[in-house]
């Protein structure tokens, strides 16, 4: 279902004042879809539809009628939009009737002016000079159909200038509702006009009587003189005198009327000059008006005036018109350059870009300004990204970045909503993380420089790329251009150019994506760049690698940027490089987190307090398990796959690396247990031991001396190993499987084997500690009788050791 068109709106009329029957040009919006759609046009309350000529939806030409009001609106009515409104008004001027010899500075419309001294009005009847309303009363037409009147008065006419004029027809057509009193008034008016004409003729005759009498006296004197002389000489002399009198009369007449005729010729020439100036004042004032409107920024007015001048004087051969039109063309060319500079100026909004492109299109600017704007925006985004990197690299190296001017956008003060703006509301990481998600100033001082850079860079791309993409879409579908461009075929040419440049624009988007990814890799994953790319995209001082917590934050930032770009309906193949970056960051985050977890577990030996609970265990196994669980929980958002992302364990190398790191973590803890068990007695710090230790009688010495012997540490370590084997390692394996780790069986198997080996070594050490006193007392007696064990059966020591261990 099509939407209803908007009502007509008149925004301009040229000229905006004049007398009746003045030709005007009406401009506005929604002025109809065609000549048949225009059903009404009134100016100052007078219907001008009969003289209206529909040109376009924004232009109508008509003539002003005899309006009822001196000043009023211009109302256009269409079938599609209904009755419209007007933001301008027209002022009707009353013409002054000027005699042929009167001086006047008022312009007389040439259609009412007749030069009686020339032959151009020979065919015009004197009656045609009569007024349009001879009766002098109000005319009311349209009561009776014209066909009926023609049938009623065959061969007659209502035109009072016609030879077959019918007064009855005229009265029926123009005064059918006129009252009798008004008709009586009309009769009086006709009589006044007739008397005025008669009086004028009589006055003309009276004014010439003196001249007539003088001429008559002169002729009588001449006649008498001729009769008195009666000679040829006198006759010739009198004839000569008569000729002289006639010549003097002619010269006197010429002298009398020369001034009048000169004034008339001067008035005609002045009137003609004024006529030219009045009629073509639009062109003469146009250069100055163009400059004024350009200064005010009214480019629409300039374009409309230029189109009008182009249609009227574009092919003129009149030299003065060509001169002024050349001035107009020069200023329009300067306007094209100005608009192109504003279009390519950065930064700029999408609204301004569309506006300037539409202006240049209406001015028929050479080339393709829309594509030039797209190219300029592309280079501007790339420059912003590299400037952002240079700014943070210099700041990291301690240089004064304010000494070098680097144009940057103030994205923090941007009021437009950013898709990554809600990062400030994300929950902080667990396990006592020092990361603060708020966007306060303290956060920026605490965050590593690379993290702040990545967030600034992604915010920059997300804020600039949508307008860049929308500009391209508008260029493709032709919405950048106006109705004038659509009629001229420029829109179709633009669409054709867009189809031919799709690959070029795709390369622009890919270049922006590649620059974004490589700049992030240079800051976080410099080892993933090629040798030639390190200088362009790297340059960071990597004193220490980012922790898993900061890498997790970076991954969240890049993910949100990817979601924002996906919402623009950018093809997935252009965004695949960002997904590859996210995958590499996830893998690196897992590896770094596991490495840091191994370091944390190595430091657990310092936290061993040797406080034994009722089960004969210390807090060390529980701390080890909690450390791994917290580490895996911090990786949950990294391990989970967002839409479009692949599993971090899809690559065999990643599986192997993670498996080896997990085995290494388990081995680190096993080594920690062995180190604690075999540490010399003097190295054991027992000052922090609790006196309230509940343990079997075997540990009674702890209560007495508040110190642990080597045998006691071995027994506690053996108890911890047994608990690790039966509970802790199995729980950890379940958490590995829960978070999607691969090779959990291998991790568990290798860890169990290593733990059993430690358990065996510690048990043998404990037996050795217990057996040394016995062997020391028995050994002298054994060798006293030269006893040789080779002659005896091998004792079942293995079973004895197992029983002894179970007893303990």
C-alpha cells in the first residue's frame, strides 16, 4: 500500500509583487504529480487555474488575476495531496493610468501600451482600447453555460468590440444577477463616458477657434490686397508672403511640438530600458545574489536560481545576457569547488556528506563526487587508526606526545551511543581481580597501555565505519540524489558506477579490517606478524606479557566490536579476519592463564602451615584444587563460543599445548609436595603453627614441642598424596571435562603415575628413617657371626612393607 503524498507547500514566488496579469513562477514541494493532478491555484484569493502551466512537482507558471485582496497567500490544491499551504505571499499593485505625454517614473505594462505613431496597431480596432468593464459595475460570470447562450443568440457575440455585438447576451453572461438599481447606475456611467467624450471633442474645437479666426483674417487680408493691386507682381509677392507665413507656421509648430516629441521619445527609450531591467533583473542581480546566498549557506536557493537562469539564458545570443550569464557560470564553478572541499573535509557527518553530494549532483559537477567522498573517508579512517597507535606508543615510551600534532577524534566526548559503551557495566573478574570495569580515570591509570589502545582503536572503528558503510549503501541505491538528478538520468549512471566499483569498495573494507586486526596483533600478539609488518603495526615495548585477566577483557572488547560490525550487515567473509584474531586471542589467553596458574601453584609451598585436620590432611590439597577451579572459571567466557566463533580446541596443536600445560601444572604441585617433604628440619618455619592441633597419638610430639620432624612431614605428605589420588585429581579432571578440555584422560593418567611415584619414594624414605635405628642396633650382631644373607631365603619384604604402610 503506497503512502499518501504530503500536501502542497509553496516556498517561493518570483516576482513577489506586480499588477494584474503579471506572469509569476511558483516554487515549492509536492505541487502535483502532473498537469491533471493540479485542481486548484489561487493567488490573493483569485483563481488562477486557467492560466496555470504545471512544469514539475516543484514548479508552476501562471498569471495573476484581478485579486480581491491586495496581499495574500498562494494556495495550491492537488488530487494527491489536497489543499496546501504557503510560506510566502504575493502583493498586488494597482496600475496607474498615464497619459501619452505625461512624465512618470511608474512602469506601464507593455501589453496595455499602444504607440499610435507607429503602424504596429493598425489592425487594432479603436474599440479594443475601451475598458474591460464598460458598465463600471461588478461582473458575475458563469451562471449560464456558454453553449446555451450561443444557441440562444446565433451569429451574435458578447464581445462589445465585435461588429455583431449583442447587448442582451452580454447582460445575461455578465450581469444575470445584477439588481435593477445597479443597472441604473451602469446607465449613468455610460452617459458620463459619452458626455466626457463629447465635451472632449467640443473643448478641442473651442481651443482651436482662435487659430482658425487668425487664419481666416490672414486669408481675407491677402484676398483684399490681391484685389487692390491687381498686378502679377503683387500676386507673386503675396504668394511668396503666403508661403513664408506657411513656413513660419510650420516652423513654429515644429518648435512647439519638438520638445513634446523629444520628451515622448526619451520617455519611450527610458521605458524600454526600464522594461528590460525589470524583465531581466533576475539575471542582472543573480551574480550578487549567488554570492550572498553562498555566504549565508543557502545552497538550495543558489541551485534553483542557477537552473532557472540556465533554462532562460543558457543559449542566448544577446551579448549583455551572455556577459552576465558568464559571471553566473564563474560563481557556480567556484561554488562547485567549495562544495567539493566541504564534502572531502574530515571529520564530517553522514547528513552533511549526503547534502553536499546532492548539491554537487544538482550542479552537474564533473566526475563522481560520491565516490571521491567514499575514498576520502576510507583514507581518513586508516589515518585515524595509525595515528591512534602512534599516540599510545609514544606515550608508552615516555615521550611528550603533545609536541607532535596528531589529529585524533575525541571519542570519549562523542554523544552518539557506542556498541562497546556497555563495557563499563560488565562484571569484574572473580578471584580478587584488580581489574575495574568502570570508565573512571583510575581505571585508565591501572590498565596496561596496550589494553587502553585496543579499546580506543575498536571504539574508533565502530564509531566511524557505520557512516562509511551507510554512505556506500546510499551510493548504491541512489538515495544520495534529488528528483532533478533522477530525471536527468544521473541516478542511473551512479548505480551503474556503484556496480562497477563493488570490488574496489570491498577492498577498502578489507583494508580497514586488516589494519584493525594487525594493529591489535602488533600490540598483543607481535609474534604473529611478519617481519615487514612489525615496524608499521608494532613498536610496543613488551616488558611483560599481559595477564589472562586483561586478555579476557580485550577479547570481550573485540567481540563487541565484531557484533557491532555484523549488525551493519557487512558480509561475513570481510569479518572473518576478526574471528581469526579472536580465536588467536582466546588460545593465547588460555595458555597465559595456565602458565600463570603454574606459577601460583609453585608458590603454594610458601603457604603450607602443616596444620593437620581430623583426617590427617593439611590445607594444601584444597588450596591446589581451588586455585585450578578459579583459573578455569576465569577462562569460562574465553572457552565459550559466541555465534560465528570456533572452538579453541579445534586445532591439534592447541590441544597438545593445553594438555602439556595442564600436566605441567599437576607436576608442579607434585614437585611442591616433594620439596616440602624433603626439606631439612632447620628450614621448616613452625612459628605459625596452631597449638590446638587435633591429631592421632602418632603426632603427639607436635603438641609437646610445636615442631615437626622429618618423619612427621613424610607422614603428612603421604596422607596428602593419598587424598590427592582418591579425591583431588579426580575432581580436577571433572572440571577439565566440564570446561571442554581435550585429553583429560591423559592428564589424569600422567598425573596419577607421577603422584604414585612420589608416594612410593616418600614411603621408602619413611621406612628408611624408621629402619635406620633398628639396623644400627642389629648390624654389629649380624656381622659378628659372619652371617651372610646370600645363604638365607629372600624375606617377603614387599608384603611386610605393605602391611606396615596400611597400619600407619
